[in-house]
C-alpha cells in the first residue's frame, strides 16, 4: 500500500473543500437524499449532503433513517456506483446524414467535463478501475468513456460503517481505498483525516486550511476502518475460482436460483463493473439523418442473447448462469481480476433478494442430484 501523508480537516472547513474544488473549475457532485434513496447530484454546500442520514440495506430492501447526528457521510451508498460518470447510461455515438454522394458520419464524442465526486466509496473506486481496464485498455480505448473519465476527480471516503450486504473486505477492495483516488477522507467526530492520492489531489489539499493529523487521529481512523472490516457479515470465498464455477456448470442450484430470478436486470444496472450495452439506430422521419446511440443493456434480457436468428440464452437459468459465471469466473480469465468488488448492491436491489454470497457456496457444494445418483 502506498504511504500517504495525513492531514486533519475540521468539519467547519469541509465547505472550503467544496469551494476550492469549484474555484478550480470542477462541478462538485455528492450524495443527496431524493425520493427515499441517496443519488448523485450537483452540490454547492455541505448542507446539500445527507448529514445525519444512514442507510439500512438487506436482501431486497433499502431504507434511509435520520439519526440526528452530524455525520456527513453516514450513508454508505445508494443504487448508483461511479459507473454513470464515465460510462453514460445512454449516449449518442454518431450521427449519419445523407449527402449528395452518399452519406457522412459524424462522431459525437462528449466534451470532457471536470467533475469532482465527493463521497465515492472504496468499492466503487475499485469498480471504476475495473471499468478502466475494460474500456481503456491498449489500442482499444473507448473515446466516449475516455473523455468522461479524464475529467473525474475522486474524493473517496474510507468506510467506517458496513452494511449487512457489504463484503468488500473478502474481495480486497475495501473498506479502505488504497489507490485510484485523488483525495481520501476518513470521517471522525472532530473532522476528517485526509490523504492525497494524486498530484491533482495534492494541489487541492495545498489550498485547504488544514493541520497535520495527530497520531491519535490517525489511530482512530485506522481503528474505525479495521472495525468496519471486522463487522462485515457477508464474505465470498474466491479461493477456488474460476475453475470451481466452471465445474459447476450443470449444478442443480442453477435451476433453483432460476425459479426465483425475475430476469429484471436490476443487479446488472446497479453493478459498478457490468458493462453490457446495446446500440440503437434512430432515423429521422424524412430519412435524411440517423442517430446511433449506445445504452446500458443487461445479459438478463431476451434481446441481449439474440444473435443472428437465434437466442443463445433462452432461459432465465442460462442468463443467471451467464451473469454469475462471467462475474466471478471468466472475468478473471478475460481481465485478470474478479468482476465483483463486494459492494453488495445486487443483493439489496434484487427485488427477490437473491444473494450471490449464498449462491456461490451452494454452487460449490456437491450437486444433490449426483449425490443421490451415487447412493
Ligand atoms: S456483483 Fe453485486 S456485489 Fe459484486 S460488484 Fe456487482 S453489484 Fe457489487
Ligand atoms: S438476480 Fe435479482 S436483480 Fe438480478 S435479474 Fe434476477 S431478480 Fe432481477
């Protein structure tokens, strides 16, 4: 882990962080409470943030409650990860227009916007690194993703409270962020322990009224992060992956989970790493111009598995198996890491509470049908 020098920022000075980011040209985005959930939106003052709120998350359940305390980042996370900031849910890729001699195409690459995200969680910073691997690797960098990604400044908040659905400690992605951020904060009653993780972060930090963090403050921050890791109720044992999941391809448990799964696609929409998308063509009525649009898609839809006159994943069992096997097994072969960062969102936002930390161990147990056959 890289060593970062720690500073202490008092709670009243937090507004200064927002002001300095804004005067440095960033649109500052943070978590805000809207319609019973926390979502990202532009913030101008500390008071816009969800002070005193905390989230309760369980399989198929999300609830916010006001505690009356002064914690700014008491809410762990909402349904959105960092994904929409770099991989837009819907965006125009190019327009095609008729010309006298045929047609002309014009790419619609977005302008890079400077956006500072306050309160990104370590699991989401890890999820963004995985998306970077997918969209920016080698010669195949996606220019649309790249333009959005270049403008991002990430202020992560190390977690000091775990949800019942969190399992980042077992995935090695939290509750402390070790890289990928510009500034990292740990919230304490007296203020924030702050570290810079990039030169851009150092520049912002240098403009803040801060003092060196005392040993006591650093120890208190470390101890809160360590307690958060210990308190996690869920974990994923990935030591036998990817092979054990390939070996479970015909396991009876796939039928069991398929009987519960609604193929709604919620798990893929909230997942910080899922990147499936579709492309739509929208012609004008006069057939002179057409827009080519990319939008998030899900491997749980019928259409996504439809290739050249045949659906390669016609059943829900095929689709759930595809999703989990990609996420936890073939992703490792494809990209060199798991496709899961342990944020737990797919557990919370699944309407029937399907929990991959239950499904994986069940799939790795001997198949009851084979056991019965042998006895
Ligand atoms: S699979 Fe679930 S727990 Fe893992 S990163 Fe995606 S949403 Fe989070
Ligand atoms: S696992 Fe849950 S969230 Fe995912 S598609 Fe099935 S029902 Fe929807």
